[in-house]
């Protein structure tokens, strides 16, 4: 299997609902590496990499988010694989 990497910008009610922490939990569950952080424009930014099927499952989850989130749009961009170790929650 080959590693893929993506950048997601997630729009909607995605701050103040635990989005980053649920995202990190889901990433660890799926063996996805990378990071997640809130942005000043009220979106959440994710850079993630992993095996294609796992990454696809992770992206599908990001379209839903945690229970209190209301995801309106997910912008996806393929990026070069970075070789991250683990998945971290970043601050602004």
C-alpha cells in the first residue's frame, strides 16, 4: 500500500465542539499521522497521511465530525507525504 497525504479545510460549526480532539482520536484509531488545528477564520485545518483506505475512511469521518459539530464543507487538497510521527492537536 502507498502512503497518501491530504490537507483538509473544514467549514461549519467546527470550533468549540471538540472537533480537534475527536479528530485526533479518529486518526489514532485509523493509524493516520499528521495534525489538526483551529484557524482564526473559524475553520479547522487538518494535514493527514496514511494508507489510502484508512485515509479515505478518515476523510469520510471529517465530513461528519463529532456529535455537536455541523460540517458544511470540506475542502480537500493532496499534498506531498511528510513522514509525520503520530497525530497531534495544535493550537492556533
